[in-house]
C-alpha cells in the first residue's frame, strides 16, 4: 500500500506534515523507489535534490531500508514525514525484534558501515519494539525551505 506524496490535514487550522508511506510483503522493495520518494518529498517541502539535506536523507533511507530487507526479510514498511518541527522523520518497520547493531569501525571490513553514516547524519536514531518486530526511527534537521 502506498500513501501518496501529499499534505494530509486533520483540520484546516493545523498545518499538516508532508508524508509518504509504503509497505512491502515478502517480495521486498526497490531501494531506488525509496530514495526517489525521499527526494520528491523533500523537493515538495522546499529542499531541492541538489541540497545536502536531500542527499543525506536519501543515504539514510537507503541504509535503513536495505538493513530491513537484508536482516528481516518479509513484510515491512517505510514512512517519511516532514514534521512541524522542520525535521524529516524516517520510520522503517520490519518483522525482526533484533535491534540494529553499530559495529566497531573497521576500514578493512566490507559492509557494516551504514549505521555509522545514519548515526552521524541524524539528530535522532532510535529503535522501538513493536508486537511483530520493530521500528527504526531516524530524524534529520531540515534547514529553512528554499523559496
């Protein structure tokens, strides 16, 4: 199920965040599609793809969704939200109860570096258990929109 990129307002007096959501089953998800969604959502919020925050967001989304697909194959989901606090909140849900592990840095190891990037780029990086797995939540601070 895909939630289209649009403003979803609970009432006309409250500014609604921009949101994008998608869920996937056992077939997995296209990482390219998730990066594209982050680019498009941030562009609509006034942060063009050429800006660092858009590029950073694409890295974070790619890393978190890749980890969910690699370590918890099966159903999962992604929710992107531009919040009223001017942050991009990235929530990735998967079916594994295991928390992501930040491995000790090792420049000779292939792989295992993505969470270091996520932790470095984000102002928040947290994991919450759910009844059927977990949610990994990351937030990036957004500069004032362009235009």
